C-alpha cells in the first residue's frame, strides 16, 4: 500500500481501493473487524491476497466476522461458519 499512499482512493483500481479501505479500517487497531462481502468484484488473485490478509489477522488474534456469498472464498478463509438462509 505504501506505493500508492499518495494517490486518491478514487483513482485506484477497484481491488486496490478495497485493500485501502481495509487498511483504513485496521488503522484504528480494532479488536473486531466486520467485513461485508469483501470479495465482491475482486479477481481471483485479489481474492487470494484478501484471504491471506484475513488469515493473518486471525493468526494475530483479531476477531473477524465475514459476511460473504462466495462460498469458495469463505471455506478457504473461515474456521467456523454460520449459514443463514432466507434471512
């Protein structure tokens, strides 16, 4: 992210802008991070990178709540799942 730190977020490609949003959320050092469909619109490579970031956060003892429709992404990233249907 350092390479693009002087650019406006609106000028960044979509996947990089989403990573910048995540960095902004992490800047406050939260104990719990709620991610609402973070993989939406990302390329496969960007999804892999996002998954690695989320796993590292969990390894560092951060609680991450993930709301996501991409079950391939979810099963690669999450330790526990709660599935809701019709609601």
